């Protein structure tokens, strides 16, 4: 690890706060974040007071954008996967909106969860065109099944900062291998790497010292840029290109 955990979290918090702007629109507040969607537009969420709590919503942006891009969400399989993704972050679907509720001082955590859910849904469905037969998360699960890895899907851990971080799979510690946390990254990018690094660095501080993280990088459609894998390695995250996944089956199945 190049920097102490406290310094990394402080830097992340400064970057996050410095990139946020707020504007009032009617009875709601529009929050523009430094996070970018798949179009490289800044992600925006909306917050309004409702029945003594705060309602946070994407105002239907993510699901509408996917439909307009030709990604149908109507199949039973994709509906089940969407429900699983949203449930993993503790957020809900209300019509086309992705929403969550904040109360009792947990606004920062709920805001973080909503943004992560928006990114995850956009990422996992981004390449779901007619020529793509399966979604990357399903491919990773099928691979783990094929090597008889013992895993728990969709788990969350609270990091040192108090934020919750979702991992797609957790492989428990065995007699020959430590705990392994796995994230499936369908569209590897600098931003995806930064989010994974923060999540792992924050989570690692409260897990067993021997625990490991694997980032499954989908290089089926696009080449994984070297700086993405190099950045992950700098923080002890093991990058696994999908085309090279067989090289890691022993480590994941142990």
C-alpha cells in the first residue's frame, strides 16, 4: 500500500466534496457529483423532504438511458438481476426511478449507496446489446461454479470510514486460502479502478490481514488499459482479465 489508509480516505473525501454542487429545483435539491456515467456525464441525484425523512432518487435517469440505448430490461432474467443489484446496495426501484430513504443521520451512507447502485446498473447492462448472450456478472458466477468455488453472492462490508461497500462475491477462508472478495467490472476504466481501490482500502482495514481482493475485468469487448490493472496492483488488488481467468482458478477454488 503506497499511502496510509487515513490519508487515502481523507484525499477521497476532499475530492468527493470538492466535486459536488447543489441547486434547488422546486421542492427538491439537485446534487451533481464528481462521478461519471458511461457517457462521461456527471451523475446527478435529487433529494427532497418527504414524511419526515429524505427521499433520494435518480429521477429515472439510469433505466431510461439504458432503454434508449437499446438495452431491454423486460426479460425475467434481467429483472431478477436488476433486483439483486439494487437489493445489494439497499436501494429500491419505484417505476423507472432508483430510490433510497435517509433518516436518523444516515444521509451520507444512503447517498453513497444510491450513487454506487446507479454506477453498477449502468455498468452491468452497458454492453447488453442483441449480440451479447449473457451479462458479465452471470459469466463470472458461471465461472466460479465451473471451478467449484465456494462463494456467497452480493455481500456488503462496512469499512473503517463507516461507508458500506458491496462485493459481487465473497469466497470464505479455507484451510489453504484466505478470505477472497471479488468484484466484476464490466467496463474497466480509471473511475472503476478508483472506486474499487477506495472500497478495498477501506474494507481491508477491518478484515483479516490475509484477506485478498480480485477484480474481474471484462476484456471481451474492449482492451483493458494497462494503467487500470497497474493502479489496482498498487493497492494489492489482483486484476484478472476475463481472457486470462483460467490462470486464477486454483487460487479462487482453494
